[in-house]
C-alpha cells in the first residue's frame, strides 16, 4: 500500500500527540515550556532506551490547523536536545 499520495485529513482544532525522544539528561519540561510558553500542553513519560541513553515522552497540545501542527513538529525537531520527533 502506497500512502505517499494520501493527505492526512483532520478536523481542526484537535488534540495532537508528538512522541519526543531526548537525551536522558535533558528536561523535556523546559523544552516544552520554551516552545509552548503559556499555551496549554501536557507532557507524559513514555519509555527509555535499553541503555538508558534516551528517554521518550508524549507531548500533547491543541492544534488549530495543519500549519500549526507542522510548525510545532518543526520547532521540536530544531531543538538541539531533541534526538527525534514522531
């Protein structure tokens, strides 16, 4: 099945979850506060890597449109402490 031609269809506004993987020394709450400021968001622990080098978290917030959702994704990816965003 090829999904490359498919566009994600969402009804906005909606809650969106980002899986954020960071180095274990990093404070995900500081990263989220810097990005979201006063915007309501929720951070929950997910998993840690086998060697405990990385930790993953679910970061949830209300997104208002497709551009908003993508911009948050890009801003998370740009943070030097973030290893990966899914």
